[in-house]
C-alpha cells in the first residue's frame, strides 16, 4: 500500500508480501522521480524502516537526478 504523506514529495510504502512491497515501492519511486525531475533541484531518497516498511521522498539531501537508498531498520 502506498500512502501519500506530502503530495508528490513523500510516500510511505507498506505491504504484506514481498511482491506487493516491491511493486508499490517501484511505483512510489517513479512518482517521486517525476516530481523531482519537474522541480529540477532535488533527488529521491528511499529509506527502509523494516522488511515491509519504506519511505520514498524527494530530498534536498540527494543530488538532482540521483536516487539513494538508506537502511534504518
């Protein structure tokens, strides 16, 4: 499941199966990348909070055109 925290900028992804998490994570990353490219100044940060919990965010801490991953589990 994808929950939007801040439209176009922050998405929370959770799921019951690895397949659902992967599919929703890919969709959230694509949405965030589109928003980041439209802004033209930030990248995308994917943070893993646990095996089935992720945050995908447009982030000023990530250079434009880059998607970074972090693990906080």
